[in-house]
């Protein structure tokens, strides 16, 4: 208990996870723990523990204060937090219990694996149309034979089963209904944002021993150390988008539907977890190789340095796409020959995603390894490390106490910068057919399927645009945040 009191952030996360798990056990569902889910939980616990450790050390906390105090970085943090929240909701999986048959006592569970995000986005997931429909449309995108009320058959655009089904005359009522729902979403979003902002500002004013009006005035004119004005404004935009989805996304298909009638907005949101998993777990897999081998090569030099240089030079000489394709094809062969090991399609797709992260991590550690080798070669010549060596201090202590802390800024900067590149790599690999499983929602699969759609007449453009914007916003926020981290932690810049 004393350990939990010393780490309040970690204890809150563990309590929230325990509540969710307990609730799932009480409900008629069977929890499903995918491999990537377990690694995501491990990564979250590691990050929470890291920031709890940083809070108690001023020399580590000071650079992070610089990051938070930059308005663009604060805005990017809010956007990234929204993406991460969606990813976490999509990382809690379960299978629903099937109704008991007459006389049956054993509970059977559905083969469909759902997540909390699937439950929350139920209308978007369940409202399947026949085929393509444009954003906010009430009819299909392509003409078909339609039977009229008098029994005649004409070639026209059939009504959608769900999109705009509440309208009697879409041609006359759709525009007014959309504007009315958008105005209602604006009002609801503004009201919810004012309530959340007021509660947050009241808590901050109490924490800073200031009156609520005075602190609010300081926030509006931008006199607070942390740019709360920018943070709350960004939060307001996110709340407004959420209200628009609740008002328009349920009554219409806000971003249209794809070839088989799936809601494109739902697929775009569902793809967030895939992008985050590719970006974060690949980094988690790559770090041990890069840090360990890079520091060893620079510190020990000699034959150790030669062997490590030979390894990453050889690895760099092989095209990464060939290694990834070979690994993915091997995984597909293993899955096809061992179907009994995987109960559901989701588990098979998850194994492929995990191995994609592993092979990306194996092929992407060489760049950071080179940087760390060069920095370690410089550090080992400093006087205090030479003195430690002369006094007989072990290599393990020199590396852990003197070298590793002095190269952590390079590790941190490289990790944040590489995240956006890995997200883009998933899209490229899925485009060429060696990415995630086709049954898994990802921006790469959406872009891949849009190749033929862009060749249609008329063009089906909304799937490509939706995947592009969701991926663009995530990569832009990651790049803005990484610039702030680099400026705060790089001694050549901050010094």
C-alpha cells in the first residue's frame, strides 16, 4: 500500500483497469486478452511509472515543463491524448455470451470479438448498407433497378436502409435536417465544453490559491505558465466533433460507406488502434536492440564494435520490404497450418499484427544504434568516465550510471520522431499487401481498397480522404510534439 501511495498515477490506472476487468467478469461476457492488448497495457504501466519517477526529480521534470508550456506542443498533447483514449477503448476485448438453449447449462460465447469501442460505437458498427453511399447521403451512390409504388421498375438511386431513414422526402428535408442537427450539436458541444472547462478551471484556481474569476481572467489573456487557453480551445473542438458524430453520425453516414456498406467513419476510428500499436509497440521492440548494442559498440570498441557494426551494416544492406514480406508470408503459412490455435479471426489478425511490429522493430533499430555508438564513443573519453575506469569500476556500473543517463535524450528524441514514420510505414506496407491482415481495420487497408475506387466513374473519394485526414492529424500532432521534445531535451538546443 505504501508503494501505491508513492505512485498515485500508477495506482489510479491499476484501479481503473481492475474496475473494467471486474465489470467484464460480472457481465455475461468472456474477456479476451490479445497479445497486442497485453503489450499495450504493459506499455501504459511503463509510461505511467516513468512519469511518476520523473515527477520526483527536478532535473528530469524541468524539460517536460518546457514541453508543456509551448502552446503548439500542448495542443498536440490534447490531440494525441484523444487518439490514445480511443486506442485504449479498442484494446479491451471480450466475447458476448449466447442465449441458453432449452435444457442447456453450459454457456457458449459468440465467435465475434468486440471491444469497448465497438459497444460505444454500436450504431456506426451495426448500420450496414448495401454498398457505396456518399457522405450525408440518403440514397445509394450507384443506380439500380428500383420498384415504384405502382409496381413499375425504373433505374434510379435506392434509399439507404439507415442513412436518412427518418426522412419522408430526403430531397426536400435533408438539407434542413442536417443544418438543424449541426446547430443542435454546436449548442450541446458548447454547453458540455463550458461545464468541463468551468470544473477544470475551478480545480486549478483552488490549487493555485486563487479566486475563480481571477484565474479565468489570467487564462483568457494568456498569463498562465501552462497555456490552458490553447488546451481548452483544443478540447472544445474535440467535444464539438464528438457531438457532431452523435447527432449526424447516427442519423446519417457522416463520411459515407465503403463497397460492402461499412460506415467509413467507424472504420477510420477503428483504425486508430492499429496505427498506435504499430507506432508504439514497434518502438518498444526496437529500443533494447538499439540501446544495448549501440552503447556496447561505443564503450567496448575493438572486436565488439566490429561485430555490432557488421550486424547492422548487413541488416541495412537488405531491403526492409523483402524482410517484412518474408516474415509476413511465414506467419501466414504458420496460421494456415495451425488453425486450431486461434479461436477467432481477430486472434489470427492480431498475431499477424504482432509479428509485423516485431519485424519492423528488428529492421528499424540500426539508425538509433549508430547514433548511440557515436555518442558513447565521445562520452567514454570524458575525464570522469576515465577516472571511473582507472579506479576499477565495473563496465556495468559505468554504462548504467554514467553513459546511459547521458544518452537518454537521444533515445527519447529518436523514439518520438520515429513514431510518425512507423505510422506511415503501416499505410505503405498495407498498400503493397504485406501489412496488417485485410480483415483488420487500418488506414493502410482503407487506402489500399481506395485504389480501385479512385478509378471508378464517378469517383468514390471519401474512403481515401477519411483515412488521409485521420492519419495526417495523428502524424502532424506527433511531429509537433516531437519538435518540442527535441528542443527541450537536446543540450545543443536547450543549452
